């Protein structure tokens, strides 16, 4: 069943991670930037599962579980922060939130 | 052979959804493309024998977290279009160039040097999945070697819940809460 070489899975994960980086740098909506961060975390999960298969143990899959918990907490807190910002400034554009900018 | 065909479909679908995320103007469309790539990744997990993680990926990521994202998008207004004017000069070009460089680097490393890790142990995971089963093996490892980390995630989740409740409440409820706090203290003293 698992006859595809692990390198191709790692390449897919790397390409998805790079797309996530580009999206987080290019887009301007805070929620969309969060979605690209989730895409990066997903790509890292694929890498963990692939390394778990390469090494022949389930430890990598447990790290995926931890990444999942951190991603859930991060998404919840981040979306609440975005909600508060939108309530005060009526905009989800990250360029409008420049109070701490030098 | 079947695994190769399925992997090809997963590769095309996941990358296509990810690239479509970059060009989707509407935030809801971006979220839906993200769900598509996550489902494709769940199939990739299944192909590699990570059954528990694949199920959790569908239930938590594509289910719970993306519903939360869509909920917040709806709450903030769907029809609000994203500002596409780029204030920094050459930001997009530089981001695209450096991202392409990163992709090329990771792909090169993945395709060339992965054999150094010892890819002949890939049958060990299949043996684990056969004998105690994937879910049982994950549970045994999680509740023995990673028990402390597992308990720490519960602390993290409680902290996140409390933080979100503090962040998301309205300002007028803050004033009423602080006004009612001394009276409850007085009640306890009395």
C-alpha cells in the first residue's frame, strides 16, 4: 500500500509550506493570513507523518496531535483578537493596525 | 500502483487548492479551498498508515477549526472586500521570489537526502499497524512516554478558553462586572 517514496510526500509538504509562506506575506486580510498559517501547520503535519513512516514508529503521529492542539488554541485566541480589533477599528486589514509601528 | 495513482491525485488536488487559496478574493472561498487541501492531506495520512491522525485531521481541522474560521468571517461580514492595494513597494515580487527559493530548497532536500535517514524501516510502521493497530499504538505511546505533554495540552486549552472569554466579552459588561464585584465581596464578608 505504501509504495510511494517518502521523498515525494516531503516535497508536497514543502511546496504547501512555501505557498503558505507566500500567502501570509502577500495577503492583507488578517483572517486570510491566519488561514495560510493553518496551511503551513498542515504541511508540517504531513512532514511529521512522513518522518514517522520513515523511522517506523508512531512518535511523529503523536507530535501531529500536539501540533493540532496548539493550532486550535492559536486559532481560537487569534480569531478573538481579530474580533476585538474589528470591533474597535471596523477593519480586518493588517495595515490599519499600525499603532506599535516605528 | 493504486497507491501511486492516489498519491498523484492527492498531490494535484492539495497543491491546486493551495494555489487557488492565493488567488481567491473572497475569504469564504479561501476557507473552502483550505478545507479541500486539508481533506487531501487526510488522504495522504491514510496512505502512509496514520489512521488515527487522518480521522482527527478531518474531524478537528476540516470540521471544527474551519467552522470557527467561517463563523468569524460571517460575523465580520462576508461582503467586505479585501483591500488589494499593496503599500510596500515590490513586496509581492520579493515574497514570491523568496517563497519560490524556499520551495526549491525544501524540494531538493526532500528528493535527494531522505535516503540518508534509512528508508528501509518503512515496513516497521506497517507491522505496528497490523499487530496492535494504529490507534492502540498511538494511545500507548501518548499515555506513557508523552503523558506530561498530554497534560500540558489540557492546561493550554483551559488557558485559551479563559483568554478567549476575556477577549470576546463586551466592554459594557466589563463595567457592570467591576461594579458588581465589591458587592459580592461585601456579601462574603457579611
